């Protein structure tokens, strides 16, 4: 699926989002941006490749994004998995290559399409943990509707837990 997104101040941008393949997951793992590399290493203790491939393998749904053409290299991988400790809660995640800096606006605009799609699979919604040093990640989460749950320490590092509710439970 590809959508043409247009901003009067920019050229036309086409973002292709589809169900991710293992090969795409590996490409993103091998090309992670520095902030995601650091966050993955600190939070999991795994290498980037191990963490991305594990996330891909355990996810209920996983998507990749390409910019410009369906043949371009994927620059983004995102998905959701069952939280191993809390039934009914999903663990949502998003990892990107450095190329995300060229596509942050289209990704931001598409978030309202995919975030509820993933969150509504879980009665308790979805959550994740953000390294406190990743201010841009926290800002993005807050702008798209996540709520801050609180601070937690993971592997001796400070993280902020964020949560996005299931819209089906709000009525």
C-alpha cells in the first residue's frame, strides 16, 4: 500500500507501508539510527540484530515503510507484540534507520492510521519504554496521543513508560 502525502511547502512524498518481511527487518537492524541502537542495547542487553529480529519474530503484526518507491530500502520497522507480563496489554515498538530524518513528517501524518489499528487489538492498549535521553522520541509519542505512565529503571538506565489506550474500551 502506498499513499501520496502532499505538503504545499514540500514536494510530493510517497510513503509505502506494508507487512514486513524478515529480510526488511534485517535491513533495518543493520542500519539502525544511533538513538535506536543505544536504546536497544541499553534496554535489552542484545545486539541490534538480535533485538530487531526478536521483535519481528514475536510481533503479532509488523510493518515496514519505504520512501518514494516500493523498491526503495525500508527505513522504518514497527509492530506490536503481546506483553509477556500483562495479559491484554500490547508492547508497541518502532525502530528506524538514519533515513527517517528525511521522512519524519509523512511518518507523523500516518501515525493516526496505524497506532489505533495496533492499540485496538489489546483491551488495555499498548505501551513502551523510552530512553530518557531520546527527547525526540518522547515528544513524538506525546504528540500522537501517548500518555506518560512514569519513570522506570531498566538495566540501570532511566526510561519513561508511555501508554496508548484502546479506543474500543473508552466507550
